[in-house]
């Protein structure tokens, strides 16, 4: 695509790196504000906004007609999407048990692997449809004017499906917003009921007694009930407390952020420069252009379609590693040990990659490339979820996790911005001076530096203040107001003073006080409401 803007072949790597870096740089600027917005407004609305903006920019990107337009669209796309850190926060809020974290955090890289299968395949197979399928699209003026729009239009369909699924079925995980009415979920429940139940049985179920009918026929007081008075107090939403930066940046959080930044920098830069390396034409090695171990040049000379096929296979292998090996390895050796092994693997992979062009036999050259990509896939697929788990467990509280992941996205985006830009410039310089391995050796040096913070990490116990998992809540419970229940002898002022900012469901309590309040000495609870009896108070959920 960059070449179609009139960029010289030797300059393609540099401008491809700049285009990728602009996206990451813009994302690094806005990641923390998006994280803070999710801590205040909720995870779901921020994620839906990011999906919508990305879809729109995706379509515009496919219709870019100049390098300036492409870079501008990529910058806007990066600035309008902070979903990576927020989704990690949602996973941490839903899965608080450390034993289940490897399986839970392996889902994101698995989805990433699936995307890496279809993404390059779509880009390589459906780009320039007027040239590839002239019988079908040869007369299309639109696809002749915008040859790269078709794969982006296909991608937009997946964005629409994702957006609709999120609106209808994604549940809020932020504690202060978890019990707010979500009309998207209400519609989603109606849709599920329509497909789940036969219309005739559903009509029969709807002809049941209403709540008002049951209320009319019910006795005013049960025989053994004590007189009670229920006073409704309008529910108030408690504003999330703002935390200082010292609560976010603990020593271990800083170390994990540094380690995560190194990992994002060199791994993403490798993936960005690899297609350029594979596309670069092969060159016959002679004494004039080759002087081992460092001076040599040439690439694989592969077409975009062949490169897309390689990346598709790369994604399949990544998915298998993620699904079959990662949870088992973490359970057996521990998350931290797995991460240490991965960070020590990266430098070796980067050092040997450019030497594959020196293999004269074509079959053996491809075999060597596949082996390198399999090892790199293993290190990435195990390394990224491992560092995510370690970063999550270094947080002091769930209430600052959105902000912490926002900073993680910022720092990793800075790494992803500088890495491709650096390797793009290095590749361009290496091609001109017959040192095509220069970008890979720079990445090997960076990856070697990243080993240092990895061995300074101490695995934490996880963030405190873990809330009840979302899936365990009663999905049919909808509460709008706060109800405080007390004896008639109580003082109204005490009732109002005991009201909390969350909600409780009113019930008829007919048992003894211990059955109503539980252990009065317990200070734990979900802070949903307060029940006062006399001068004692306790929290119920």
C-alpha cells in the first residue's frame, strides 16, 4: 500500500515504520485518559466508543489516496482507541483467582492469533480486486480508484459484529457502574428469549399472574411477622475515589511496565519489518556484496499473497500454542518462570533471522524461516499474557487497575511507535550499505536489555478489593432505589444517616436478629446497603 503512493522501493520500509509508529504514538498520548474515563464512566461505554471509532477510521484508511492522508488517518485511529488496556482490566475484574488467570488472560492473545490469521490473508488476497478478479470487479470505478478498500470493508463487517455483540451481551465490570440499568443488555435478553423459547410456550408464560395481582391477594402481615417500616431513600451513585500516582506506580508496577515496554517494542518491530524483508528481492551473494558475519544483503522476493499465507500459518501456530501449551506451562512452571524463558529466547531469534537469506537451497531456506517463526510465536504467545498477569498482580487495588493498564498501553505504545520507526530506518540504511541484518541485530540488543527488568520482577498476590465476578450475579435483579429497613422504635434520623450510596432489595425478615444481620461483628460486605436495628448496623447484599 505504501508503494502505491509513489514511494521508492528502498524507502517503503521507512515509511511503513512511520505509519505504524504514528498509530502507536497517538495511542500512547490518549491511553491514560481512556483508562481514567473507564474508571469513571465504566468499561463498556469506553470500549464501544473505541470500536466505533476504529471501524470508521478503518474504512477511511482503505480509501487513502496519499501518504499524508494515510498517516493522518492512522494517527486518528490510534488516538481514538484505548481498548487494549481496558479489556485487560475487565478480564482482571472478572477473574480474580490466580489459578484461573493463565486461562483467562490467554483469551486475548488467542483472539490476536485468530486476527493474525485472517488479517494478513484478507489484506493479501482481497487487495486490488479489480486486478485480481477483472471479471467480477474489472468495471468497478470505485475499486480502481481505491484498490485497498475491499479488505477494509470486509474488516468493517467484523467490527459491526463485534460492536453489536458488545452492546447486546457485554456486561459492565466496574463496581460502581455494575448495577446501573443497561438497555443494551435488556434488548439482548429479549433477543435471547425470542430464540430460546417457542412462541406458544412463551405466550403461556406471559399469561401468569402479575406482581400487582399477587400483591392484592397476599396478606398484609404474616402471622409471626414483627411490625416493620420500610423507608425508600433515593439511590445515589458514589463517585469513584481518585487515587494518587503513588498508588498506581509501586516499585513492582514500574518494573513490570518497563519490562512490558521492552517486550512490545522489539516484538512488534520484528513483525513490522518482517514483511518488508520477505518482499525484498533476493540478491546473488558475491565477494563484492558479502563479507560475513555482518555484511550481506538480499531478501526472499515473496509476493503480498505469499506473505499473507505465511502470516496466516504463523497465526494458526500461535493459536495452537496459546490454546494447548500456555495454561499447562504456567500451571507447571509458574507465570514468572515462563516469562523469563521467553525474554531470553527473543535475542537468539532476532540474531539468526537475517542469516536465512544465505541458505542457497530454497526448501531449506523456507524450513529455517518457519522454525524461526515457530520459536518467535512461542515466545510472544507465552510472553505477552505472562507479563499481563504479572502487571495485574502488581496492582495494589482493583480501583486503580484501569489507570494502571492505561499507563501500560501508553508505555507499550511508545515502544511500538519507536520500534518500527527505528527498524524501518535501519532497514533502509542496511539495504543501501549491504547490511540487511542491521534492524534485527538492533532488536536483539534491545531484547537483551529487556532481560534485566524481567529478573527483577517479584510475582504479587493480585490486587485487593476484588469484587464478585460478574457472571455470578443474579442477572434478573434490577434495583433502582435504596431501601432501608428498621424497627418502628428506630429513629428516622438514624435511618437516613445509615443510608449508603448503593442499593439493596427489600425483603420481609421474620426471623431473629442474628438471622437478619448475620454476624454483627463482621465488617465485610459488598456495601450495597445498610440495615439498622436499634443502635446496631450491618451491611447486607
